[in-house]
């Protein structure tokens, strides 16, 4: 049984169609990269798959059951989410925020067990924030906060983790460490679906890429390509969806993009992202 899937998904924002004809099926053990230009609907798709917003048509299934028919507490045991950023109404320590990942397993006013505390500690160690555990989250840098959010998701121990631009505010060292961590989670059997901007990093770490963009027939976004990085990152897709041209280099069954340069966007290519040959400038 697929841990997560959707069929004929469509979504409109303020009565304006944004996504349509989204059909996806995921398997455990996959590291899937969700790519597309700014405004392509990557974040919206993640929220639909999480059941945080309701689709206009179609369905989302979590372990074979319609997600909106399930309780949020039960969903939280199966799906962990790392948003782009969080706004906290109150000040929390790093350890307290990471501990929130254990909430789906605890009853009202129930204290963490020794097992819970060990899971929390391991999550902080894996994300290199254990030395910050007594710090207040609102005093941290953007990159440090992002690692705290990832640690909270790890503490949740859900078999599926969805991440929305998890490396956007990290330095290059922590970008690579985070992607290696996500990759290791997928190799251990978890499903990881991650929205990414940097195409080279996506090609290096993900075993499957899903490209969202608009067809030449209209402005509604849909799935343009779904497959291995080599299948998805073609010259045609780069031009049509990112308004760039690049040399596609294959080395040891991995591909990378070099000599990247923007091309003039036409009426179907309003969103243009410029990528360097190694990392994206944020």
C-alpha cells in the first residue's frame, strides 16, 4: 500500500485555478524532490498532501484512506512537516520546541517518558543543535531555527516527512548535511518529499524529481515531468519551466547542470529562476 498518493487533484486560490490534474503515488524509501519555478504551486501541493488545505476536486490518500476522514492526531503519527518558517506566539527553548514532535504520542498533561527524551536528544544531535537546547528559539538565526524545525519533525518519528525548502536559509555546509540526513532517512525506509530550488543539489541527492509548471495551453500548473533526475532535467524542461539553458553533464550515473544562463521568457515563461552551477544564491 502506498503511504501517500493523490488522484486528479485540483486547487483554486481566490477562485483562480492554480493546480489541476495532479496524480502522484509515492513509495516508502524514496527521496523525492519537488521542483518548479517561483509560484509553480510547490508549497500549495505540500499543504494539500498534508491535508492542511482542502482541494476543489480529487482526493489525497494516506495509507489508503482519504486524509480528510482521519484525525489530525493520527495523521501526525504518519506525516511530519517542515515548513519554510514558523511564527511562535510565545518564547520556547530549543529543547521544548523539538519536544513538541512527541505530542501526537502523549495524552493531555502527560509527561515525556525516558524513551521520548532519548528520541528528542537524538533528533537534536542529528541536526547539530544539541548545544543550543537551552537557548530561546526567538534568539536564533534563521538557519538555526530551520534546523530546530527539522529536529522537531525527526522527533515525531513519522514514516513520511514533507519538507518545504528546508535548506533555503542554511549555509552550504548545513545544506549538504541536511540533504545527507534526509537521504539517510529515505534509505532507512522513510518517504521524504522535499521542495527544492537548487537543481544541482536536487539532482545529486534525490532519486526522483517531480517538476511542476504550466503547459503551453494555459496558466494552470500541473506535473510536467516525473522520474529520475536525468529524465526530468532535460534542455526542453529547463527552457520551458525555468527559462534557462544549461549543459547537462552526466558523471557516474549522476547529472549536473553547468554553464547556466537565463533566456528571454515568453508569455508562457513568466517565472525565471537563476541557478549557479553548484548552489542557488538565496
